[in-house]
């Protein structure tokens, strides 16, 4: 090998290293989302301000990084090819040796290794390279933009003004785990039907049309719901929806109305939807009609449940829980013989508090027992007496206002009879 061959080989190694660095920088910049850049700035990390500017408009820097990487890769390949051509005999040997060497370098040194490092150390690499990439993007913008225009001109279909280097898949891959889950949830909306997100029939709080406004207000305050389905003969006969704001306005304007008027005179028209409708279609319809709640109908025309705009949003962002939600094993003796426990506690654990062996073949939790004994959705103040225990619904939680904690005390037989009489009233 001549001195020139060694120089070309050295330059080839240098450009190969630079191509790997460019690949790592490109991956790191793609991995930083605007939220992550803001967190870097809040933590005072190096180059955070420059990274934040890039995340606001990443196309110039990403295009520059891709352009420089391609230049370095091509330069390295050409120089290695020239060195091999001048030092090996036979076109076949030259060809296969060049292909094998540069395939290995391209896959490992320009593909796997730098991209792995770029994703693992995205913040440090992006912070260190952001300012340099911003300067280079300004200097090389005319060249890279000219090449983008040429590429768009010879490519069928409409091209991309900023280049195709920031694909949606790359944005998703660079997002955090929580952001990826949210994006995937949006993509899956079209495959999710109303039946999968609705509040089932058994959990629906409803009101008979013949109830007075006072009774409707009492139910709204106890349940925590601002919209309540109004029924006729049964839950399959939903005749309207009572809005608490309408109820409050009417009672405020005419206090006597709460005893004389019924909820049937104040309810609004209900909106219905089949349980097989995709929820993205339902969301668009609800936005147009400005309905926040719809009655879900099954294939036989009966009421399957209800769906709200909040149900659809929760399908995207995930379950929203209250920071004060009780743990399933909550057991707090607030006074002698009176326990505050979680509605999710098992019947066995509740029995252990009172030295009883409790079991039910249909339900496993205290909340499930309440619903079964009441034969309706339990709300604040609901009370049952079962196996010598008086169970009172205490606190609701979450968007659906499900009972979170209950108060339990042991009662004598005479107290149990009185309690049952009160429940019947």
C-alpha cells in the first residue's frame, strides 16, 4: 500500500466514525419530544434551550444530520473501494471484499450501535450537539433544500417541503412510553366500539319520570352525577335526560316547583346510539350534536348502558383515579365497633374484622354485595343489613362516582329489623 492509500484509508475511517456520530445525533434529536425538552430546561441540563428550539421545528436540523451522515457514508465507501481496487487483483475479489466490509460497517457502525446509543443517551447527545446542528443547518440549508426539491421533483406524487426525514413512526418511536401508549390509543379508536367503553346497564344511576324535582335533586347530590337518565316503565324505556343545571335553575327561580313538578317536565331529549358503533364516529357525532351523554342500545333494542364524552377521553389517556382513593385493604376503626373499609375489600377480609365467616356465591367484594342487596347502583347513604352487619355507603370516587368506602358495624337482630324497615321506606 502506498502513502496515498493509507491517507485514503484514514479518511475513510474518520468519515465512518463521523457517519456513526451523525446517526447517533439524528436518533437523539428524534427521541426528544417537546415535553422532554421542557423537562431538560427545568432540570438545567446543558444545551436544553437549543434542544427546545429544535423540538419546536425539528425539520432543518434533522435534515442536516441526515445529509451529513449520507455524505460521510458515501465518502467512506468510495475511499475504501479505491484502496481495495488498487491493492487487490480480480474484479470479483474487489467487489465482494468491498461489499462485505462496508455492509458490516453500515449495519453495525452506522445502524445498530449509534442508534442504540442515541436512544439510550438522547438527552446528553442532543444537548451536546444541538447548537452545532443549529449552526450547520443554517450553513447547509441551501444545499440540503436544493436536494430535497430535486428529490420531490423526480418522485411521483406530492413531496414534502421539509423533506421526508421525520416520519410519524419515528416521532412515535422517540416519544416516551406514556406518550406512545396515548398515541396508540388514538390509532385504536377506530377499532374500539361503544360496548367496550360504556357504563354498563348494571352501573347506571337513573330516575323515574314521576319523581319530583326535590327527589331528583336529592339523587343528583347523593350520586354526584350532573346528567341522569330519566325512565318510564323500566330502564329499557329511557324517555329523556335530566340536567342538574336545569333542575337548579328551576328550583332557584321557583322554590315551590321542587315539590309540585316532576322531572319529566324538565328533562331534555335523550340521544341514542347502537353498542356496535366505533367510538371515533360516536365522538364526532357528540361533538356536532353537543351531547355529552348518549344512551347505548343493544341489538334487541334494550338499554345496554350509557356512554359519555369522558368515557372516550379516558380510553385515550387511561383511567383517571383520585389521589384520595382508598386502597383495597383499607380498614380503619373510627370508633369502637365501627369500621371504615374500602368497597373493594373482599367479604372474607370484612368478616375477619368482626370474627365472622362471610361468603356469597355471586359477589366477592363489599361494593358488589351492596349493589346485589340493593338491586341498584349504590350511592352515598345507601344502607343494607346482611348477616348481622350494617353496611352504609360513605364516599364515592372517580369520574363514575362509584362507592369508594363504606362504614360497617355489627347490629343486633332488633336493630337489623329496624334498619330493614328504614331501607324499605
